[in-house]
C-alpha cells in the first residue's frame, strides 16, 4: 500500500488549496480514509474522515465549514479542499487509511 500526498504550498490567509492523496494497493472507497495534520512543535491532529459506507464525512471543529473531504473512485484519489485558510492551519498534512497506512505528507504554509 502506498499513499502519496500532493498539493501543498504557500498561500495567503483567506486563500485556498486542494490536497490530493493518490492511493495504490487499496481502494479509497472501500476503507475509511482520513486527513490529519501536524504543526511544528505540536502533536498530530485529526482533520477529517470519509467512510466506506453511507455515513457522512466528519470534520474537526477547527476546520468545519472551511474544509471538504472527498474522493474520486475512478482515479482512486482522496482530496481535501481547504478554503478560507488561516495561519493556524499551517502544518504538514497527511492522509491515512483505516488499514493503518499513512503517507509522508505535504506541507501547507499560510502566511502573508
């Protein structure tokens, strides 16, 4: 199994980014998939999850209403659309699966 994130970068406050997590060795629609993040000097933080069944996605309160998790079943990619970004969103973002796999992450920096 391999999870490879991309799409991070430097963005101004209020801006948007879309992160991608390309999966191989598993099907993103058949397992629970999540996004997490880790800011410098802080522990890992759960951001959002999308489930294999009919249960709707879940979001941390800190990102609710600004971030949207989704998946492309054909391309087997997990996404995280991030809008209205704030400096406190600066972190290394990674995707993870309920099978216990996790990607290396992509850096998001929100700064003017």
